[in-house]
C-alpha cells in the first residue's frame, strides 16, 4: 500500500544506506509531477525532501520554464545560464535605480566618474552600441531603436515641462540646444544622402 509524504508517494524499498550507526531504507517514490526518485527514509518521513528537485525549485523566475537540470541545486531559481544572467542584470538594475532615487545627482556623478577614469568613455560606449545593433536581426534592431526613441522622447518632455515651470532661463537654453541638435542631425542626414546619390551615379 503506497504512502504519501508531501508531494511524494512511496511505493517500495529499493535498498539501504548508512546513517550514523543505523541502516535506513531507501524508498522509490513518485512525485505528483510524475518523476521518479529515490529518497532515504529519514528524509522522507521528516519531510526534508517533500517533492522532487524540479517541484521544489519551482518555475524559472525569468522565463517560467521548469528547472530540470539535475546539476543545479534546489535553491536555483533560473533554468539556464542565459536566464541567470538576465536575472542578475535585473537585480543590478533594481539596485541601481534605488541608489539613483536616493541621490538626485547620482547619474551625473556616475557619468563624471566614468569620464575621469576613461576620457574615451563616450566613444567606446557608442562603438559598443553599434556592434550590438549590427549583431541584431532587422526586426530586433527596429524594436530596439523604437524603444530607445520612445524613452528619449519621454525624458525630453519631462525635462522640458520641469524647466518651463521652474527655470525659464534654463528652458530657453534647453530649447536652443535642442534646435542645434536637430539642425546638426538634418545636416548630417542631407550629407549622407548626397554621398549615397553620388555613389549610385558614379
């Protein structure tokens, strides 16, 4: 007659194992998910092992899939190295946002420290971005640029509204800088189009 222990159903004894001075039975059990595992009697009766490893781990916190790799510990909460890196990045980003919320000048200090360490910081950062975009498919590249454009627009609108209300002089300077940036962008665009037209005609 099978016995229930947590999510495990014990069917039969398949061996023994030494625990201290005593030998204890090893039971063949079936988890509610259908997986078969062998559990020693002490761990089974005391519910130290209430289910198989997959059920005890739960789903992956990133993608929601089962964590089926037997080499992972029971406390593992991601199903692959890719999900582990994504989860670590999310934690680091959350900690970064907490620090930024506590200090209004956090981003400015962080940027100035990066420039002090490496004067070529901006150039290298832009090159890394270009390499990342080249490695993407056309669909992913378009989605990435659309998301970046949306974030940039939201930030610009928020800063413009803040300056308009609290700093009229800074607001005019901000508008002037935006116009200069737009003009520079369109000049570069026209120059690029002119070079492409010359290349096609030659």
